[in-house]
C-alpha cells in the first residue's frame, strides 16, 4: 500500500463511494501479510517511499509467483532482482505488462503511479563484463522513478574514453560506478566530479581478484574523498542508495 493508493482509499470512504467495510477488506493485508514461507511488508512504501523488493535467487518459481501475486494485489505491482530464466518465463505468463531486463536479471510490474524523481543518475561501467551488475542498478533505479543515463566500457585501461565523456559526468546528479578487476575506476571518477559517487565492485577478474575482493578493497581504500562503496555485485544496493540521495535532494529543493 503506497501513499497515493492509501490517500485515494481514504478520500473514497470520506466521499461515500467506498464503504468502511470495503476499505477494511482493502487494508486486510496491511501492514504485513503472512504467506507459508514469507512475511510481506506492505507498509514499506509509507515508511521508506519505495516498496519491498523480491530477491528471487534461491527461491522456487512457485514462491516467486506467490510473493509477486500478493504484492500486486496489495500495491499494484512488484519488482524482482536476480530473476532466473524459468522464473522470468513464469512471471511473463502470469502478469501481462511485465517488464524485464535480461542483462540485469530484473523483472517488474510497474506500480501506478510512480512519481518521477528529479535529477539524473549516471551508471558508469568499466567493462562490458560488468554490464549485468550495472543493468541491475540502472533498471532498479528506473523502476523507482529515476531518470538514468548509461556510460559503458570506459575503464582505465583506456582512460581517454572516460575523459572524453566529461560532459556526461558533469551533468549527473549521482553517479554509480561499476568495476571489477582492481576496481580503480571509481577513484578516477571521484576525482573528476563533485557529485556523490557510489562504487560497486564486481566479481569480474582473474584469480587474484578473489571474486571481487580485490576490487572491493581497492574501492574502500579510494584516495578520492567521499566515494561510497556497496557490496560485491550489489547493483541493487547502489541503485537504492542513489534513490535515497535523490529523494533527499528533492525534499531539500521542494
């Protein structure tokens, strides 16, 4: 139940177009709904401004369908990360209007209405191999109402590619930088801009990258002041951090 749907329901009750009994039925799942295997948090939109998100990895297809069905009934849509091919096929068959990012492994049924957030998020990718994590970040932010631009394959092995994109970097209000290997790109970006930079280490790299640990430690030790770092391969977490920054920025200027 998001704020817009709740306000609409209360206005309909006040106007007499919806009875209190029908309103109670609509709120029966609020604030939580118990499934056999999950406790759904339908109050999250009111507390945080965005709904609960389904992490589909390690869940069965039946569990994902049940959770998404309950979320759709309560709030008009849902958003899933780390969606497998089988889960995506089942969601597509169950929910007309489903949107997907195969690269980002995300699937969502748009919730109406999604209020657009002012500001622009730029998602920067060091290499093509980092695109799955970058697209998870980009599509998550887009589903939350953020305007997203993308700058791909501009790693420091050919730093001129990044320097040639100075206009895009300066135009962004928040930048998410996704990189594997030694994870140096966020430090470079952080040294070029004044806007918040959120670094995402990926597990891309050869053996000594230790599944992303080298990139993570490199980003945590960034010499560029103010670079924030999320967990390995956590494009979703970076996107939600950007959403919160842009939400706070909008409140400050509203």
